C-alpha cells in the first residue's frame, strides 16, 4: 500500500473515532436541553407503541438504529 492512501485512511479513521466518542459522551452525560439526548429519547418513545401493534418493516433502518442505541447505552458507565 502506498503512503498517501494509508495516511488518508488513518486520518479518516481517527476523525470517525473522535466523532463517535463525542456522540457517546453526549449520550452518557446528558445535560438539560441536550439536543442529542432529546432526539434519541423522542425517537425511542415514538417507536415503542408501533412495535407492539405491528411488525417492523424488514427494510427499515429502525431495527438497526435501535440495536446501535442499545450498544451505545451499554457503553455508558452507570
């Protein structure tokens, strides 16, 4: 592998890691009026009644997003 593509790949992975760590810290340390926590809690509360009444669409992003949120919630120290 050449040096330039390797440096670009490493740089993108570092940026991706920083963005994920910022997102996780926003979820783990909620502050009043935090837009990330408000959006996530609204999305989860809106999806729960639909989950009881109907089967989820297999091509929807909702099951994947719920699994990701569950994964990040397990990463938070309590």
